C-alpha cells in the first residue's frame, strides 16, 4: 500500500494482485464485487519500478476492470490493487 495511505474509514476493502504478462500492456482482473465500483475507489501499486511508465485502471464493469501500462515491459509486472467498497 502506498506510504501514508489508510483505509481506516472504509467499510470494506477488496484487495488482490494481478500480473501484466511480458509483451502486454494490460491485464483484465475479475473483482467479484457484483456492482460497478467508481474509479475513484481504486488504488493500484506496482510491485517493481515502473521505469517512468504510467499505470491506470479503466474498463470497469460489475465483474472486472483493466490495469493498463503506458508501454510494454521486458518482464512480467505484478500489481496490487485495493477497491474501497
């Protein structure tokens, strides 16, 4: 979790991880919430240095969302995600 970030006022937080595989720029993640969370409720964190690239969430539905990278990597990139419910 990003330093100084707290979920102390959240009623529930859905946490997981996802991997953008080598040669890809996104991964589709099944969140299992059963409703479409607002984009402002997402926190993602790369588990390695992103080398100046940008990561973001989009294509949010009642069952899944995408984690995207601004360019491909030569290795797998693992992200941790938190959705404040």
